[in-house]
C-alpha cells in the first residue's frame, strides 16, 4: 500500500494552530489564505503549515477503504500516544497537532524571538520562519529513510563480513539522521518524523558502543520489510 503526502495552510493564533484536531479553515495554497491581520487591535496570528499522509489504494483495497482508513487511524492514534509518552520520559512535552511542521509570521509585525515564545513547546521540531522565506514544501521528501535504505539494498543483501554489515548500518543511521536534520532546518518535522530522528540518534549511539544485538534486530526488520 502506497502513501501520498500533502500540505495545507491555515491562519490562526498560536493555540488555534497547535490544536488537535485542527478546527481552522485550511487551504492547499498560501495565496488563497485570507489576510493575516485586520484593522484595529492586532491579535497575534500566524500561518501554520501541516503535512498529512493519504492512502493510494488499488481497486481491491478501495472496496474496503473506509474500514482500512478507520484501522489506520486507530493505529496512528496509538502510535502517537506512544511517541508522546516516550518524549515525556525524555523531558519533552509535545501535545501539539502532530501534523504541524512550520509556523510562518509577518516580519513587519513580529520578531523571530517573540514568535518562538508562542511556540516553545514545539520548537524542537517545528520550523519557524518569516513568510517571505518559507520553502516549497512539495520539495520535501517524507520517504527519505526508505530512499536511503534503497541505496544500500545491494550491500545489505551481499555484505562479505560482519564488519561490512555494521558499517552499512552505521551509514544508514547517519545519512537518515543528517537528512532529517536538513529537513527540520528547511521544512520542519511531524511528530512521527521527529521520533524517527530520535531513534536514529539512539541507533548511532548503539553503533558507537558496539551494540551488535540492537543493530542485528534493526537490520532484520529492514530485511523483512524490503527484501
């Protein structure tokens, strides 16, 4: 089953933009959003950019699409609950909308530091940027980890020694982490992407400690999924 990724935009206050589920009007184009500020008292309002996944179903799957979507939603809710529990154990409280990846602001009205003060809770994964500097989000590659693994597929099937196998694993962890860091710097990350980044940091630590058991388990999961 394949996924497609889409991006939507909304205007609201900091609390409205972080709310889950989102109750604001959204659009798939920044140009079609209403004006950010109105005459009179200025209420701090910003643009939120959200990344969501959709199923691409075949004809057989489409017959039971409602059941599949309902099941997927339940799994995703449970996954996000587990991620938040893990983050709390690390001292990170993230109850924000998990699909929010970027906050854009009008630099004529607000300074970067002030905007960040409204979004302290998600500054670890949400990109904060002036409106004029936001990127083309359609250039983001949410499948970065799968693409990196694909580059190493031949090596994962045909490694000649244990040393080579662990070198391949290290390269996968390192390149994925670098890719996710670059995506955070440019676009921002969803809750799931941020948790993936933490797992890659943890994996590199295991590599540095020579924890071969963890690496073998991880590579075994890749083998089941990809080969």
